[in-house]
C-alpha cells in the first residue's frame, strides 16, 4: 500500500468493514444471515455490512403480532419444502413460495394429520436478535487499534528497512 491519503483511507475503511463483518457474523445466530452478510464499499470513506434477505430486519428488530392471513409452519423446518429443507430461504419477498406451489393438497393433508404442519391466522409478537448491536458493542476501541495497525504498516513500507521498527500511538 502506498503512503497516500486516499489509499490509506480506503485501506482503513475496508479493514474496519472486514472487522465489523466478522463481529456481526459471530453475534448472529442465523446461519443463513451469517453466510449472506457482505461488506459493501460506498466510497473510499464509507462501507456497510449488508444482509440481502428482506426478513433480516424482522430477525434483527423483532416484530409485532401478525394476524389475518393463513400461515403455514412446520414443526421441524427441515420438513418445509418451500425452503428446500431449511437450505434455501427467500431473499426477496417475491421469492416466497406458497405451500400449494410445491405440494399437492394430499401432501398438505398428510403433513397436517401427522402433526408436522400447523396452520394459524395469528402469530404473537416476537423479540429481535440485535446481532449488529451485540457484535459491534465496543467497536470504537477496536477501530482505534485497526487504524493504528494500518498506519503502522504503511509507515513501515516507506521507511528504510533498518529503521522500520515503529509504534504508532493514537
């Protein structure tokens, strides 16, 4: 990395984004959301950890009660054919499949009779899993260390090798 302001800003920003991504993934209990998180660079000075799934906000923030529509739930999410046995959750609202899109009425009746499938018209409020807040708690202290590490590496690159022992205190 060259010792140029733009290159340094970019390196610092990307390194901060990478660390935020690691911490957010570690705090998130949803394997689907963990695997889908990415760092998006908006500019040399701005990055964001992004989760593409439309339902990530409800997972993170929780939701109020939902009622009115007929909703289908499987006791074991691995039995749900709409999500390929919990391996393929919808990313966009348009990706949501109706149960009748993937199963016949006979299959639905059999799953309901066996107790694997439940229909309801009301789901109570649900608490959130604020993985960003949990994962990024105390991040500003870590950010200072990351900035110091990136700047130290950049300084070491431009100094003669015999004088390359540096410590940068911020």
